[in-house]
C-alpha cells in the first residue's frame, strides 16, 4: 500500500478548525447564559486572561516554552465561585500572622493592577492566611472541593495552597517552588487516618511570572466545612520565619473555590458568589443534514485535557446515537434502536489527544493517537439523527454535567468509513 492510500481521497464535508480560525462556523449554535458580562474567562492570543459575555464563545490558549499556543474552543460545565471577592484578599480572608495585605500592588494576569501582595509580620512563627467555608455554603460530607489561585513570587520562597477541614488538623495541599517550578503534594497524618481523598492537583504557567495552583478533593470523610489556606516560606524555604512587616513575600490574585473534582476557568467575583453556566454547542436541522451521511462516516477530533464527559456526538435519543466520552479513560459508542456497543481506549488528561471514530453498520473502529483501541462488527448505524453536539450529549444537549471540560482544537467529518490504516494516519 502506498503512503497516499493512508490518506482520505475525499475531503471532509465538515471541518471545524477552532484553534486555527478562532471563530465559529455559522452553522453552529452556541449559548451560555450568565448574569454578568465577565463571568467566563479564557487566555487570549497575547497571553492575557479575558472575559466573555453571555452567549460568547471562548477560544482558549496556553503558555508553553515562552510562546502562546492556540488551543481552540473551550467547553465547560457550570461552576460557581464561592469566594465572594476573588481579587480582594483583604476583605474576607482571616489574616493569621500576616501584617497586612498590600492591595493592588502589581499587574495581574488580566493586565490590570489588581493583584495583592501578602506581607508577613516580624514575629518568628508560621505565616499564613485562610478562609472558612462552612456547611452553609452548600458543602456536604465527602464532597469534592477544588481550590485554586494565581501566584507570583515576591521576596519570599515557596507558597503552599491547602484545604483543611473546618476545625481540625486534616489537610491536603501543594507546595510550589518558584525557582525550580517544582510542585509537591503535601498532606497531614489526620488526612491519612481520616481517609482524605485528593482527586487532582497541579500548576499552570502563565506569562509574566504567574502560576495558577490548584488542589481538589476533601481532607477527610466526615468534614463538611472547609478551610482554604495560603501559607508562606522565607527565601530559604523555612516555614517558621520572621518577616519585615513591609515586603510582599508572594503576590496572589484570582482565588476560586468551587464544588468539583478538578478546576475550571477562573470566575471573577465582586461581593457575591458567581456562577458560570455551561457552554452549549450544536449543529441541527438542515445545517446538520447538509454534511452528514446516515449510512457511514468518520469523525476526527483534537481535544485538549478533557476531564468531563461527552466530547462530541450525533443523534436524537440515547438509544439512537453515536458519541465519544472522556475523563481519565475514553470510549466511543454507537447505538441504534436501543442496542449498541462501546469501544474503549485511553486518553491523555494533560495534553492534546487525536481521536478518529469510523462508523458503519457491522464495521466500526475507534483510534486514539495512532492506535486502534476498539472495533465492532455488530453495531448498527443510528436511525435519522438530528444534531451534532460538541461537549454535550446529543440526546440531551442542555443537560448539566455532560460537558467535555476542555478545549476542542478541531472536529472534522468524512462522509465515508475510512480504513483503519487511514484512522491511524489521521491521529498520529
């Protein structure tokens, strides 16, 4: 077989290149209801955090090796920031062993001078600040909470981001060294004996020396309230030290506390909690039928860091659909008349995965990053699907919790079932 035979002879009838165009195809219907004009954030092509208003798509980017890289269309589930003043540490943090908060001292990740400095006092002791979220915040036992914030180095050393139980010593968190860009997971003995759970933690680098840290989970199985804490070290890394009551040891901005097992994009707050509603992306009606072949076809998708559920799908009801899901593992499903099959594989949670799903009656295959991960010789094609959805289930496109929680760089559709060799070539 020649190399050319491994590439489709016929081009796609749908080609959505979100990363390249940073625009929506006019056939797409996009909605996201929200009550504020700046409730939904993303990184723009200049590396700054920007905010999208109601029903406005977000084309996200990341900062890699000193360059800004386009990621594509950001699709997320609904989340609420419980920290009621996300950019004002002075207002609702307890300030244990902190002399003062130097308000609006430096430029923040969104280009405005709204980032605060944390100034430790001159007492030889531990230096930290925290905020308690009680059960009245809607937190329940063993519920995953994700805490995140942006940090930039001052005159100090490491910064710790921790989740404690409301009253006690059980905690889990991360310690970040700015010099080496090293992130270390930390927990207490009480976390271990209390069967604490950590679902996710990490750091994302931003331009101009900023980093977003997060940790998610719960510190034990009985707590309801949580204590969110920022802790400092001196330049040598000591937890107990004397500050000078003048200098900012670390700068912080964009604090977020949300119910969930992983972080989502930053939601600014100005005195009350703010909810960013879910993104909904679909093509339906004649705009769908114009390019879709009900007898066979191949979907090709680039998706970055998917943590949620459905990546893309076509159909009308659950029993009559083709769809793909993510979240630690990956699967594709094809169903017709209430019966069908799933094809499983693995998918990266920290980078771009290339997915090809070739579908045809009694001949379907799933391919991820150049590897065929599943095949089916029994599944029938769904009958008369009516829509394509991105980041939501095609049988219930407005349902909560089915979003991909990641960025879709590209989605293409070929009106024929490509060969397995072609699927592999597309996804390498």
